[in-house]
């Protein structure tokens, strides 16, 4: 039988990514709720931009609320893993429309997927 002389804390890389794909639109005056998802449990935050008035992002990744402001917002959202100092950031385009339209589109323009060194 062989033996292992490595360090279990440093020998394995973990893939961490925001995996939310199809997020439905926001319609003015209609309550909205969407849970963001990552490959591991995460703490969520807005890195840049401003969510539409009346819409919030919880640290658990729930986007919710009701807005009466029509328009577009570019927001970068960060997920930080609960178990290992990994982060991923995705820029979202929030589109709030008046009635039948509306979409919250996900686009990857700036994606950061790395481990913060020296943090455990």
C-alpha cells in the first residue's frame, strides 16, 4: 500500500462559480423574487452599480422587491464561498419594463474566479 505525504489543506483546488442562468424579468409594480445560485453556499453582495429602487439583494442571494422605476441598471454581484475564501463576480443587466416585457439578463463581461491567498 502507498502512503500520502501531502497537505490536505493545500493540495486540492475547488471550483467556485455563480451558476444562475435564466433569471426572469422585472416588471414595474409587480413583486419580484429570484434566488441566485453558486456551486457552493455563498455570501452575496453588490460590488458596483445600484439595484433598481425597491429591489434588494440579501446576503443569502435572494433578489426581491417591487420597483416603480422603469429603466436599466448594470450591477456587478459578488458571491464569496462560505467554506474557503473563493469568490466569483458577474455583471448583470437589470431591465425594468412597464408591462409585458422585461428581462434580467446575465452576461459575463468581467468574471473573477480565484482564491484569496493567505485567508483561511
